[in-house]
C-alpha cells in the first residue's frame, strides 16, 4: 500500500512533517494508521482551540498534545475513528473536503481566564531574556501590573471614570493599548488569546454551519454522544469517566474573582 502523506506535508512541501502530537496515537504512544476505509470527505478535522478543553477531547480522540500516557484512553466508536486530522495553532492538517470540523467551545470568560493563568510566567524561575517570549510576557504581566485577571480588566480595559475602553479610536496609554491588542487577539502577547476562534474560522476560510460540529466544554459527554450518533455510532458510548482533565491547572479564589464591571468590560 502507498504510504500515508499528511495534508500538512502536501501543503508545505518537502521537509515539513506533522509534529508527533498531531498524529493519531494509541495509549502506549504508538502511531496509529489512518483508517483508509473512509475517504477524506467522510472524515472530521479536530480544530483544537487552546484552553477550551481541547486537550481532554483531543486525547480521547487519539491525538497526543498534553496527554498523560498514564491515563490516556482513546475512546471507542465512530467519532475517534473518523477524526483523522487536527488543526492547532500553526499546524493545519485538515483536508479541504473533510466532512466536518469539530470544535470544542467554552464559556468565553472561562477560556480567557484559563489562558491568562496558563501563560503567566514565574519570572524568578524563568528569568528574562531580551526579545524572548518570557520577556514579552513579563511586560504584560509584571510591567503593566496585569498579574491577576481582575487587575487586567480594571487597569487595561477600564479608564479612571469607569468607561470601558472599546473601539479603535479610543485614546489609551501604553499598557491599555497592550491590553486591548491582547484581548482582541491582534498581537501575540498571550498565545491562546491570539489563536482564538476567529483565527481558526478565518484560516479555514469560513466553513459553512452545516460542516461545523461542536462539543461544549460544560456538556462534553452529552455532545460527544450526539456527534457519535450523527456519525452512525451507537448510543451513550461515553460517560464522564472517559474524560480525564488533561492540561488543567488549579486557581485560587483571588485568581478566579471577576467583578461585574470587569466581566462587562471583557464581554464587550
């Protein structure tokens, strides 16, 4: 049989290969062959949006980003079988005629907050190298004083009179400009704020609604089972026990707190 060639390698040419985490693996971290029984127009592409619960779903589908080899269990059924490709950040291994694009969605404030703390550096441990990713994050978190999410919203998105600083024609100071560019994804101060849903939708050239299927972070079991049935699989194939929480991080009460004003500013 002919060797499988990744769509990513086809798009970018010789020398570009899909990273190991974007390939299908079984729980023992051994590569899995793409099931060629199903043509690409019957397959799904998993669009992994950061800090939405994508690692949990991706690991259950057989991909390997942020998976624990000790507790990774690839679920049975048609959904893992047919989800043959992944798109995460700059790695787009989707095929243009894939039947569906699978997204995980999450409460927007919860995703913003999760990404905020996921990327917050410990300067004492990481040090600062001029021009490095850590240095840029130091400017965001430390120099501008955005160390907790409430501070970010109050200092970066709200002026001294309580007005929300929304719009391109607003006069802002330097840190308020950084805050606006970060939360809108215009500049990559935080990776998962920059690689947001709009980024993926635009990169896929706006797939029609009938080609998008969604698993809600707060309803993973229900939505997984619904898509499994859509793919011709059996009822109630997974339960909550199937989904370990991969790549999640505990936050304390101070970090979780958002005032009503901060919530309104972030939502706007």
